[in-house]
C-alpha cells in the first residue's frame, strides 16, 4: 500500500533577483500549491532564517516542505520533472 505524507507547510526561500525563484513560484501557483515566500535579500532576519534551515546550501530557490508527521524535505534549486 502506497502511503503519501500530508503536506502541512511549504516555504520557499527566494531573492528579488532570482529568475529560477520566479519560475518556481509560477509553477507552485499553477499547481495550486500553497506556500509562504521568504525573500532572503530584504532583511537580516530573513537571511538568518534561511541560514538556519539551509543545511549549508547557499543558493536560492531553497524549499522546505513540512509534513504533518513532523518530517521535512529540503530542496535546493528548481527543476520541473
């Protein structure tokens, strides 16, 4: 039996100049996936939050998917597959 986890929250870390970030956000919108966006280049707090969750990855987009079970998936970059 294939059991899928239920997504609780999606956070996209982005910047105002990131073209891949814009493509990702458009894709999420088109797929009707709810998300919150954190612009890492707009405040020190946003950058600190990004640095706290990115596991050493420096590029954006960086997406964190949190599941109801408490687990999470972290994705660096965007490639529609």
